[in-house]
């Protein structure tokens, strides 16, 4: 819980995070991200895969998994008039998973859900007033705490659910400044949206053996349409030059004059989401997977106000290759080599242009000594947006690190 305030302030550097609930975080932990975000049909007892809660049942009895990760990012933003670059790093996720019985397992974790972070200045000039700056800024985001469980119905078929608690705040501010007039007051509006509510995600996986060395897995997830309770607090004020002064011992004149202040309770609608994935594994060496998601944000409203949102869909594909996971000699033979790519028609549509987001990824899973624990590295490079229709194009890179610790619980030691 001590990590919650940190996650709630996880920022990005994108003007597009101004709309909707912000920039939605990329799917999965580092193993998934190195494979282009694939995960709906992945089952592996050595990793936590929250993308499909049905995967939790793959964990070995008495085992325990702990996953912790951080992410660094670099973004180069360009438009027809200017360009800027940003970089930063933040805590990414924390999760653990454990079996309850041979056929029942559970997982709990915390990770970012969406991120907001931008600062824009629009310069203008008026003959009567002079130079004017319109300033727009935002920060914050939403995080999710999830508790997941899965049961194996029979050999090959598992179902699961993630119970998510969505929380955090989004601050959107705008102001009018007069940079060359020292005695002009300026007006600003601060809007804070606070979110606290629950979501449920259901998942299913079915694995079919295709011989002694290979198998095929189908994965499906459903997120039902949800109305998220939220509160919007707005403060409008004028700020006059100077500082607070005392007329006498009991009366103070403040340069801040509140024009309006109110709070509204309402809902943010998260639309129905469905995802389908397929993976093929051969001889515990080669793994390939592909996922497809569909979510219609067209009629979504935020406190009864329309946002420029549309129907979104995204596709992820990736591969993993491990030369010999049981090799006694040759450390490089036990390294997991991963690569992938993704393409998304995002939920934003501006100037009649639906924003696209696409990129490539690769990474490795480095085993720690003679254990099943791994140190994972994932690198993503992609592009979002366009220079057409006076929009903005973002070129970004993410470098993620995580440690997946594997151990056994309740093992009774025996001595000869």
C-alpha cells in the first residue's frame, strides 16, 4: 500500500494523454513486453501472466513467484513547428503468485493502468492587450490493484478472474498569462478527477497437445462494460500580482481570488473489452504467440462530456527461443531470447484522424544461477501519432527491468 501514491503519480510525456483516461499502459510484464505484448494464450509455471487470469493455474504446487519491475522511457515529440525530447524512469509493477491446491491458484499485484503528463504553451498576441500565453498542463494517472484466481476444470481447460481496484487522480490545468505585463492578473482553472472503484475481468485458456513435444493454447478474456465512480473537483480563480499582505493583525489580503469552486460526482464508462490469443510451443524451446483486442470507446462519456474517442483495436505478436533450459553447461543455452511487434488503432480520433501506435520489441530472460528465477530485460521502440492535419508525432523508447523470483513454500526437509 505504501507504493500506491507513487503509482498514482506515474507520468508520461505525451500531449495525447490529455484525453480520455490518459495514455493506457502497455500490456504485460517484461516477458510479455519483450514479445510485443503477447500474453493471452501464454501458460508458464515460471512467470506471472496477469493478462489472462486463467494462466495462474499453470503454477506448480508449493511454488511461489514474486515479480518486481522498473521502467525508463525516452520520448521525442515533433510537430510542424517544433520538437522536444523527454526522459524519465518510474516503478512499474509488483506482483506475486502462489497455488492454493493442485487445481486452484491465486495472484495479487499492483501496476499502472493509465498515465497523464503534458505541458503545452500556446502563444498569441492582441493589439489591445499585448502578448498572451495559454498554458495547458496535466499530470497523474490511474493505477490498478488486482487480486486474481484460477481453477483448472479438467486437464487442458482453465478459467480465471481478476478482481481489480482502480484508483488514482488526474489533474488537468489551464491558465491565461500575460508574460510582458507585470500588473495584469491571470486566470487559471484546476480540475482534479479522483477515481476509486472495482472492475472484473474473466479469462479462459484451453491447451491441446499436438504430440509429445508440442501443444497449442487458445486464450480468451472478457472485460464487461463498467461505470466507474469518480469525483471531479474544479477551482477557478484570478491571481493578482504581489504577495499576501496584512491590513492589521486579523485581516489579510490574498492575491488569489476564487471565482468558482465546486465538486461533482459522476461516472467514467469503461467499455466492453474482448481479447483472443493463440500460442504454439515446441519442445520447450520455441514459443510463438499472437493476440487481438477489440474495445469500442465511441459512446464513452466522462461526467456527461464527450471525448474524441472511437473504436480501438490492437494486435500483438512475439516469439521466444530457449536453446536448452535444462543445460548443465553453457549459460547462454539457458537464456530466453525474445522478440515481437505490435500495431494499435488507438481510442483517440483527432482532426478526423485515428491515432495509430506501432513498434517493435526484443529482450532476454537471464536465469539466476541454478534456479528458476530470472532477470528480465525488455526494450520497446515505437511511434504514435502523425504530422498530418496539424497533429503531433511521438517517437518513443522504453527500457524495462524486472526480477522474477521462484521459490518453494512448505517444503519439509529430509535428512538421511
